[in-house]
């Protein structure tokens, strides 16, 4: 990895904005195909990032990148299941992924993102991509509608020399900052998913035993106004976060994170028990209003991947999977475009329609989660034949034929908008 002043080229086949999971995946696969790739990452690497829980479907892209053995050899906790805890504290039966798919891909990991993301970007480097850190892309340059390259300068240095690097294709993998989508006004927020999250890292929390030790636990708070995640990490650390409607979390827009945390923790005795002997390390952190999608994923000489093309919600830990998957699909489209001399938007975005179908399954399940009265327990009692479809979506197998049948059983689910008197007490989730 180099700094911008050591970059000795001003032209590449492909420039990637952002060295997170989406950018690293796209860069690795395009470089592997023999094209020159430069990744610009504004942070130094490793860098902190939220989003520690992987889902099983990440296995297939990680396998293509040759990273599965590295993950097996890592100290990351193994995740075999996800478990939901109802607002009254009832622990529902965990979804053990291998009960539905007996394959090694059904075990995944809980990761520190700085280490995991570094593994990915080093993979891109090993496959031939040039990775430039602390380098901020400030402009994507167009000639009419065709991208010709980017302007980039040392991050945090307004006075630093800005350089032009030409490219046949620019991949925007800039995460939630959605560099191109913001500038091109392509961002479409989801008004029914206006959420805010507060989270922190704790040492010494209670852990379950055996194969449950690495499980993600999703805990509803009393009244279901918010929910907590519990993600066990290495070295006796746990990531704990709380998500709810933006206006509920921050009424009046004010942000007293400690008060908010205490308020929500008081509504979740099951989480209190897990954290009784734990000590927080570091500050509470927050992020908000993250759900959106870009209305278009590609144009002539540019394509969006990962969070830059859309982000749904943290509840099912789908983000890193979708970053890897969209990175992989876009990389194949870019390689195809470069090989045929056609880098039109149509060619670079050819993957988007089938990608959207998979994303829609996560999206509908997120809507179900936030819909008053909806209960997975009741759904599975009435429709036991849907258990496998639900498990498939929780594992990330959203591109499997047939998973959409789940939503025929669920019917129409629409969470209340923030303007409605939302979050009225909901039907009790029943044990499954
Ligand atoms: C509260 C919350 C909890 C989450 N929990 C989970 C979870 O448990 N599991 C999960 O799978 N996902 C989770 N996610 C989502 C997950 O973190 C993201 O989906 C994932 O990081 C997306 O990867 P990416 O590569 O698209 O973007 P990022 O990982 O955000 O990477 C983008 C990179 O681009 C760089 N960049 C941005 N602009 C520029 C620029 N102009 N020039 C150069 N570099 C730039 C940034 O510095 C960054 O490193 C969560 C998200 C939120 C908000």
C-alpha cells in the first residue's frame, strides 16, 4: 500500500473509489483478469468500521478470492446461528444454518472489520491492484456523459496537489458517502426505514456456551420501539448496538448518547443480564438515516457497488455480503466490458436487475421485522413450509430460486412511517 505521492502512474484501466469490502472485491477480480486497477482509499489502512457480523452467503465470494482458509485460521468467533429474543425476553430457537444447508459455508464469522477489510484489500493488492491510502477522490471527471477519470488529492489536505488519474471505468465503492450517487442526485431514501443506531464495544459480557458462543442475537426492547444487536467478537469483546426510528431515538434531534443508551437498556432486561458484568471500552458511537438506494447503478464508464449502490438496514447483517456480491457481479461486468471495448452503462450495469431481485428479499424481510403485529413465530406456525425460505434469507441465499415464496405467505407488510403514531405496542412475538 502506498501514499499518493508514491503513485507513479496517471492512467489505469479502472479506478476504484474506496477500499472497503466492495472496492477490494471489485479491484481484486478485475486485477486478476489482467487489467490495471488503482484503488483510492481516503483513510489509512486498517481503518475502523462498524458491521462485524458476516452471514453464510459471504462464503462464495470469499472462496473465489481465496480467503476462506485465512478466515478459518483467524481467531474470529465462528457464527453458526442467529437468534431472536422477544420483547418479553423469550429466547426463540436459534436458526442453526447447517440444519438447513449441511455445508461448510453454513458456518461464518464475527469479525473485527479493520482486520477483515485489511485481509480483503491485501488480497486485491496481491492480485495486482495498486492500493493508495489517505487519498481522497474529489471529483469524477466526465467528457459529456463518458467518465474519463478522477481528481484525487491527499486526504485531509485541502492545499495538497490534486492529480488527475485517467480510467476507462471508475467504480464507486465509497460506502454510505455514495460519492457519485450523491453528486448525480441518484439517491432515493426509504421513508419507511428512517432509523438511527447507537452502539459500543464491551468486554466481559455473558456468552452462551458451545456452538452458540458466536451467535448473533437480536433482542427486541419492551414495546418494540427499538432492538439491540449482540455480536460476540475476539478477546472477550462484544459489539452491542441499538436501532430505532430516527425521531424516537433522537426526539427533537438532540443527541445525548449516554441518556439514550440508558433509556433503551432499561427496556431490555435480557440485554442488561448479558452486560451485567461487562465494561464498555471506548465511546458510544452513532449513525443515522442510512437506508437508501441509487436509482441507477451504472453509466458510461462508471458503476456503483456496495453501500454506494444502496443500504437497507443493519438487522440481518446483509451489508458486507451485498458489498462482496455486488463487487463480484460488477467486476465480471467490467472485465466483460473492457474485453469487448464496450464500457457503456448498459454493459457495466447488466448485473443490476438480478441483483435487485435478491436485495428485494432482504428488503421485504426488513419491512416484516418493523411491521407492528408481525411475528416470525406465528408465521412459521401457520406456514411451516416457509421455514427453509426464511433460513435461506437469513443466510443470505437470496438468489436461490423459490425463496420469494416466503413473501406470499407473509403477505403485505409495511412498517409505519415516522409521521404516523408509529410503534404502538405490538403483538407479542411468540416462541418458535
Ligand atoms: C449501524 C450499522 C451496523 C451494521 N452492521 C453490519 C453487520 O453486522 N454485518 C454486515 O454485514 N454489515 C453491517 N453493516 C453494513 C456494512 O458495514 C456495510 O454494508 C459495508 O461496510 C459496505 O461495504 P462497502 O465497501 O460498500 O463500504 P465501506 O465499508 O463503507 O467502504 C467504503 C470506503 O470508501 C472510502 N471512501 C469514501 N469516500 C471516499 C473518497 N471520496 N475517496 C476515497 N475513499 C473514499 C471510505 O473511507 C471507506 O473506507 C452495518 C451498517 C450500519 C450502518
